[in-house]
């Protein structure tokens, strides 16, 4: 499992057409893919299972934990993303609240777009 940080410090400033915002690329996909928003309240979790496709778990609000193949729960918060490869056992949850956008596609390659990887 890799965890990436995505925030205004490592995004790209967009000013075209009078715009002013930060863009963090998610990816470009040719393979079948889908994207969902997951909302967790206190005590909610996604049980341990194998990823059917490569999966990027973007936390957009709150905080919680994620675990990969080693089954060690690691903290994650808004502005961070966990990445699991296809077939990797994983789980996630929170003791407070958390919202995450989840992108699943075999074409995911966050290392191509996200420069800052969190060491653990």
C-alpha cells in the first residue's frame, strides 16, 4: 500500500480563463473504471477484501485508517490518498467520520501524477 498527499501545495495552479484554483490530477483511463463517494460515520468500516481492480482511496473530509497487505492500520486524513494494487487485501474505516472518493481502474498509476509519497 502507498499513501499519497494531495493538496494545494503539490497541485498545479490553474489560471486560464480567469480561473484561480488548484488541480490535482487523478489519472487518465482507457480501461473500464468507476468512481464512487464513500461516506463513513463513527465506527464504519470496509471489511478486509482483495481489490478487484487497482484502487485509489482519496480522503476528502475527516480522518480514519487504511490497511494494506500487511493488515497494519495506518492513519489517513483529508488531503491524503491510499493506493492498493489489483488483488491486494485491504480495509479502511474511521472512529469519527470520513468521506473518500474511490477510483478503481487497472489503468491507475498515481506515481505518475502525485509527487509526494508519505513514508511509514
